[in-house]
C-alpha cells in the first residue's frame, strides 16, 4: 500500500524488540519529504507517532520511518483482513 500518511491515520508500529507484536499507533505529525525540512528520502515517509500498548501511551521524540515489511523501530500500514 503506497498511500501518503496523514495526521490522525491509524498505523502499526513495530517495536525495537523483534519478539513483540506490532502496536497500534496514530500519526500525530508528518515529516515533509521535500524541501529544507525533509529528513528522509521521498520513498521513506517518516512520521511522529502516539504509540498505544496495553500498559501505556508513548510519544517517541524522533520521527519514525516507513517500512512495508515492519522492520524493528518502523511503522507500516495495517494489513487488510
């Protein structure tokens, strides 16, 4: 799925610990892919997330890059079921 992330969209965050399941997250800001504020290549959409787990809500301070395969520390679109 190659959609552009927007604020308010629900995505999956894959924790750094590969043994953990993906966590639900909400996009709270999008890093521009063009211009002087761009931090990643255009095909690596980066976002700031509010990550939800069973025990807490966290807001990592750094942008999180997209990975369709769910590499540790990245976000991806939820699968369609």
